[in-house]
C-alpha cells in the first residue's frame, strides 16, 4: 500500500511539472506575437494622436501600463516617434501615468518604467516633472528599480534633482554600488560645475558611496576647485581608506607640488601597515614627476615593500621617470630578489611597448 502511495505521489509531481513546463513554454513562444500586437495597438493610437494634435491617451490604455507586456509595447511604440511626439506623449499623460505608478506595488514595473524614462531621453523640463516619482522609486527594495530611477534622474540633466536624490538616499542610510553611481554621473548631460557646487556643501553628510562617486566624477571631469578640501580630508586619520584612495586617484591626474606632498605623507602613513592600497595607488602617481630625485629615492624604497602590488607599481613608475644604469645596478645588486624581478619585468614591458 505504501509503495502504491509513494509512486502515486511521484507520478502526480511529474505530471504537474510537465504541465507547468508546457504552459510556460507556450507563453514564452506566444510573447513575441502578443508584444507585436500590443506595440501596433499603441502605434495606431499615436498616429491618431498626431492627426488630432492631442496626445492624451484613454484612461484604459494608460491602465494597461501596469502589465509588463504593455509597458514594453508602449516603449517600443514611443521609440518609433520623433523627439517632439515622444515628449508630448509623456508630458500630456503625465498625471495618469504618475498616479498609476504610485499605486503600483510591483518593483519590476517601477524598474522598467524608470528605464523607459531614461531611454526615451526626456528634456530637462519635461523629465523633471517625473522627478518626484523617480525619487520615490529610490526607496524601493529592488536594486534594479533604484538603479534605473537614478539613471532616469541623471538623464534629465537637473543638478538639483541629483542633489536631492543623493541627500535623500544618504539620510535614509540607503547605499548603492559606487561604480554604478560613478558611471551614472558621467552620463549627466547638465551643468557639470553646478552639480559639483550643489553636492560639495553636503560632502560630509553624504554616505561614503555617494561621496566617493562625487570625487571620481570630479577626477574624470578634471574639476579641481575643491582639491584643497579633498586634500584636507585625505590627511584626517578617520577618513576611510576607500575615500583616501579615491582622493589619491584624483590628485594623481594633476601632478603638482602640493599633490606630491600629499602622496609622500600618505605613503609614509600606510607603508608599514596592513592597508596597502593607498601606497600602491600613490606610487603610481609618482611616475608623473620626471627628474625629481626625491621621488626616485622614495620609489626605490617602496620597491622593497613586502606587497607585490606596491613593488610592481613602484617599478613601473621608476621606469616612467627614467632609471639610470647606476640606479639599475643598485637595485639588481640589492639582496631583495623580488625588487630586482619587478624592475626587470617593467623594463621588459617598456622595451616591447
């Protein structure tokens, strides 16, 4: 009796699994056809809007945007419109669309709608009208909704909106991936200096990920107006290692006497500890100081570090600033075989470059 029951349960599980598989497979195969039909539906609506010069959509059509299929179809149809028509569709239906998205609880729909806004390249004026909705999406638990909402905010080119987003996220203790933030900031089409000037007064209150991304942004955009502020921060003992590294990368791009002084101080601070990253990055920047004897001696010392990355970067910088036969002999005759191997490796790369 038990055996019959056991096989009966297993047979039932297998049959249910097969039914789910075939149902899912059928839905997947039908998706392209259904999407094409829904896209054509919106395209017909948009053509009628163009003829009547009225881009207000019927409420039932706006309500369809709760479904991923229709949201994708709406996006596909919008992409086919010219820029002005696209702006009008989203602007004239702004109120019902925002109300619909505010009622929607599914973070997947939020993520896709934010992606749609970013990709449709709304103007600053029109995009800003959706700004409060994107700020609301930042509270979603879904990282996809948050990332796409941030991308939409960047795309609007409104520096005040970006400032609002970073301050709100920091105040709520919501962190985000630093690389994603930096990459997003670099797509910002608005006034770069205005963005920095709005964010820097709140430098201390921003979470580390947003603060470091701001430093990275200023580094890529060669904005040096706040270098003294950053140098002061790097010198503080309680500044995080990641922030110190971000500042070092920035000063490495603009060799100067004050930047060299900072690099020397940071190398001295970290050279004997377990935290090796600041030194490894700092010695890379020393390769820009050609003809500086003090720098050469410093690099010859860091070349003897127990850390492979520090040795490798020190060797590369020594080769960059020019290494004499006397210097080479001194290093090769030194008892540290690792230093000799590092300098030989970098010299070999330089020859074959």
